[in-house]
């Protein structure tokens, strides 16, 4: 448990450091700390919330209609999907940006860029990042293994 706490503390520090460069020419940066406790189960939905899983996600705006990301996960079974969803903490929302799921392993990682994102969506993410969350799904937790709001 102490290792997990250290990881989360480093994740928060990295997020603060990324936020400090938001005004740079590289674009705006957002961060999310992912864990199973953040998952929300809908009535009648499949299993959600891996109690052991945790990770981080970094999102950066990289030009017109383009968003780049990096995800790192630990203590989850092989990820099957990853997305950015739109809704506040404590509520599920629709998928708005598909992401490449992390590789199997601990840590499992993925990174890449998504193009052709509508400017209205990018503006909503820029202006209200807390209304969006990164969600990683696994076969064991198809409704979502770990989740974290952007900040």
C-alpha cells in the first residue's frame, strides 16, 4: 500500500508540473490519477472498479483538432479499451475520444495522438477539464477498471 501511495503522490506532482507548462507553445496539458474507487456502476451493468488497479493519464492538445495522450496502469488485467468520457466525478458519461488501451503488464502503457476532434469538444475539454474522465476497461471489469477525472 505504501508503494501505491508514493506512486499517487508522484502522479499528483507530475500533474502539477505539467499544468505549469500549460501556457507553453506545446499546448495545454491535463492529467488524471486513475483508480478503481473512482468507477461508477450503473444498475444492471457489468462489473466496474478494480480495487487493486491504479494508474495515470496525461492529455495534451497538439494543434488543430489533435489531442495526444499517455497512459500508464498498474495491477490490472490486460486492458481491452481506453477512452475519454464526458461527465463529472460520480457519474458515467458518453465516450468522446477513443484512446489506445495500455499494453498488458504492470506497468502497462500506451501513447498516441487522436486527430479530427471537433473544435467544440476540444474547447469544452480546455474550459472544463473536470467534466471529463479517462477510463480504462479490462475483460474482468468491462464497465471500467480504473478511472480518473482530468485536471
